[in-house]
C-alpha cells in the first residue's frame, strides 16, 4: 500500500475517500435515526405523563357521591 501512496498519492486519497464515504453517510444516517427515535420516545413519555395528570385532575374536580 505504501507503494501506491508513494507513486499516486492523489489517486490513493480519492480511492480511500470513495471507500469511506458510504460508511460516513451510513453513520450520519444512523445518528439522525437514533436522535429521531429518542425524540419520539420522549414525546410519547410526555404525552403519557400529561394524560395521567389530566386524569388525576378530572378525578379531583369531579367529586364522587
């Protein structure tokens, strides 16, 4: 490999960039999907907490006979 880098450094850098580009794109996509998943989980948890609070408030406001 050092023979290639000694003779064709630009070709080697282009080839290495072509080889590494899909991994960089894939890792970026996975990070964004992970962030979206965390966001959706947090929104779902906040909605569940809000529903529990709302139900508790309705029980307090409506006295049972």
